[in-house]
């Protein structure tokens, strides 16, 4: 495909919705609450917000720059930005991260389908808290059922990806994202009107600074990158479909704000409910799946609430899996000249393979560990806490140090037609603050500072 007839998104709202669709997903509604619950509540939220503002937002803008300027897939884009150098390896970091994330994300996405099914069949009512836990563990440690749902989810993603950019990604995001917001707001109102909702709100919004440890900081940073879909070229790929007139600054700001809003809304839905019914906030990855059905059944029309909630979760997951899948598909399609269908098939098959192992790591493969982590947890840890921050750091260094400021500014201001008041601050963050902060957070987690203090 030449630069000029490369596919683009058809409308302004489509651009924003597709990017929001990528950002808002299981990361916000499944991962954010359980990480918050395990990392001290409000303290985590505070560090998370700092990471979003100081690292996530500037990086998102940078990825938009790279994507629209190069109009290439992730791997090809770095060749345009730094031709003839090894920087293109950074693109591969993104393509591999896309595979690995899909490898565990699709499993959780599959669970949402099971829970939609259970909501409809009435299986989610009339149980005790222990039964919910037992039944969930029985389900996810099984062999065929979770794998089947993982397969169904990958097939759904595959179908949308093969329909192409405009008709597939854009149209589905346009319909799904507004529904998602509506449902979230309804659930929020339901949750904050529960008895003792204030305890949950306090847990989420009243920070205890003593809880900020090195691993809380690393987790917050990982969560910020994961949730905003930055650090692996996903938004580079999407921005390569942006039109000439897309306002990159406004888009980055809107996506960041909406993504953060959804995460906080998810927290506002989950924590008051968790405390109201005496459930542990630190339940872990199961939080959404074990505690909420329990909560829903104590509400009037519980089956309806749980159905609505899991549909919401599946929709959010789908708009994200589409974006992850597109990173790898666009790479194979453009760099290896495969047809869209074949490229997508290769990605789906690879992801299915990883998905099967991840899914089995809750059951028959639970003793197969890498660095002490199950396969599922390993994929999660390596991508969110290492590959994305690492990729993000190198992206900041590349653009901050190598790209001509005039080119950067021209692209971010649409050739000077829109102002960029904070350009110098942005460039400073890119060049110094972001790389240094990310390195320090890594070193801190590795225990370097404790070691120096000794
Ligand atoms: N941001 C998505 C979510 O929150 C996950 C994702 C990560 C998507 C990285 C694309 C790239 O669920």
C-alpha cells in the first residue's frame, strides 16, 4: 500500500472512540480494581494518577506523533523515524508484547463470556460466597470450557480484524463505546447508594502514604502503561490511520482522561460494593469474577445487573483485543506482504496457542512456573511491568533525543495550525523526566536503593 491510499479512520469521533476503545478494557475494569485492592487502595490510585500524567500522557502523544508521521505499522514506523539503525527492534518489542498480552487477556475475556452465559442461565443466583469461589475455581481450572470461551473470544476478534479498518474497528467502536459509558454510570449510581458505601469510597480516595512501597510504584506504573495501551506501539498503529487534520493533542488528552475516568468509575462500582458485603478488596484477579456475582445477587434484579456488567466487560475487552491484534496483523501484512486474512490468521493461531497454556495454568499446568510465576501471571508481569515501561522509555529517548524538534512540533501542531502551549514542558519530560523516572522505578524495584542504604 502506498502512503496516500493507506486506510484511514473516517471521522473525528471514530478516531477518538477507536483509541478510547483500545485504552479502555479489562485493564480498567478487571485489572485496575484488583491491583488497587492489593496495593493499598488510595495510595496506589495517587501514584497511578501521577504516572498517567507524567509518563502516560506524554508517551501517548509521542506514539501518535510516530504513527501519523510515519504512517506505518509499529515495526515499520521506527525505520522511518530512525532509518538504518537498530531502533526498529523497538517495534518488535511491541509486536511481541501484543502477542503475549493477547495470550492472557483473551483468557480473561473468555471468562466474561462464561459469566454472560451464567447470568442468562440463572446459574449466578442463590449461592453462598464460598460456592461462588468454588464454582469459579472449578470453572477456570477446567480444561475444555475456559479454552472454548478463549477460542470464541479470539474468533470474535479475528472476525472484526478481517473486516478491515473502517468497517471493522471504527464501526464497532462507535457503537460499543457509548453503550459502555452508559452502563458504567448506571452501575455507579447503584453501587454508591448501597449501605456503607462510604467505607469503599474512603478506601479508594483517602490515601495512606505509608503504603507507598517500591512494588506499589512499579505496579502503578505498569498499570498506567497497560491501561493507556502505551509502550508497545498499539497507538502508533492506530495513529497511522489518523487523518491529516486529526488534532493529536486533543485526542491524547481525551483518551487519557476518559481512560482514567473509566478506571475510577470501575473502582467506584466495585469498592463500595465489596465493603458493603464484607468481601476482601485484596481478592486478586478473581475480584470481579468471585465477589461481584455475590454482590449482584444481593441486589434487586441481580441477574439483570450481572448480565449487564459482564456484557460491558466483554465489550470493553473486545475493543482492546482488536487493537492488540491489529498491531501484530498490520506488522505481518505490511512487512511480510501477506493478505489481511492470512496475516490475521497467523496472529489468531499464535494467540490461541498461548491462550491455551495460560488457561491451563489455572489447572493442570499450575505447577509449571517461570521465575516462580504461573504462565498466566508471567505473561501479565513481563508485559505490564517490564516490556511496556521499557518500550515506553526507549520511545521517549528516541523521540526526545533523535527527532528534530521542528519536525516533532510541526506534526503535533498540524503544521502550525493549532497551538501547543506546553511544547517545551512536553519535550523536557520526553528527554529527561520520563526516561529517568522509569529507570529509577525499575532500579527501586530491584532493591538497588535498599542495597545502597545498607
Ligand atoms: N489498555 C487495554 C486495557 O486496559 C489493554 C491494552 C494494553 C491494549 C496494551 C492495547 C495495548 O484493557
